C-alpha cells in the first residue's frame, strides 16, 4: 500500500483530534474530488515501518481521539488487506481510540469485509458535486452517509451518527 500523507492533530476528518492516513488508490474518480493526486495506486510512497511508527507515535498521545483512513480510498481492493491488518493492530494496541474510514463505496457493498466490525464510523458514498453542501457534518455531499458502524451491526440496520442525522433532518424541512 502507498500513502500520500499522515496528518497530525487533524480536526476536520472525524470527531476530536485525530491522525489521518491518506492512502493511494481510488477507482471512483469523483468529479471535483479534493484529492485527485491520490487516485493512482502507485502514487505517493510505500507505507513502511517508519510510517507505521509515525502513526503509532501519534496514537500514543492521550489527546488524540483516534485515526481516520482517507485517500484515495482505503477500501480500494488493493488497499483492503494492508488496511485491515493495520486496523486490527490499532484496535488491539489502542482499544479506546476510534477508527473512522472514508470510502466511495456504499456500506452495503463492503459490509461483508471482516474488519468492518473494528471500525467505529464509516463515511460512505462517492462525492457528488451536484449534492455538495459545505456545512454537512463530516462529508461533502448529501448522498454520502456517516454511519455508526457499531450501532449498525448491533441493530442489523444502518444507524447514522446523531450529528449527521440531525443535519439531514433539518435539510429535509
């Protein structure tokens, strides 16, 4: 797996202060994507032990809420194995840290992946410029969803995060 950046103390890509891993590779190629430079699988640099140490050093900090995987697309078929291994290791080593994943895939298309159970929040769906809303919590367009994965798995139906759900209910009025 290649990556483009590790953002430290990020407040825009999930709740609280987070570390963000920006992976390479995306087949969605959404119009007006914020990160088109991450689309190619061979772009960026290889994710190695030094990068992993950098991530884990950030996760050691008490004030870091968790990690967000973005990109590119962390759930691109090429990224799934390395991302799943990293998620598993993070969950074991830092059980109180939250894990957010941004993907252009719909939850319905990736819910079978074994590591989904270790994710706290999944922001799903392709970015659609025609549905762009700058004030929507955590995502860029209204067709996307911010899914509480733990509640979704428990209830066996999609449960949206409260902040996102409230925004969507306001939007409909």
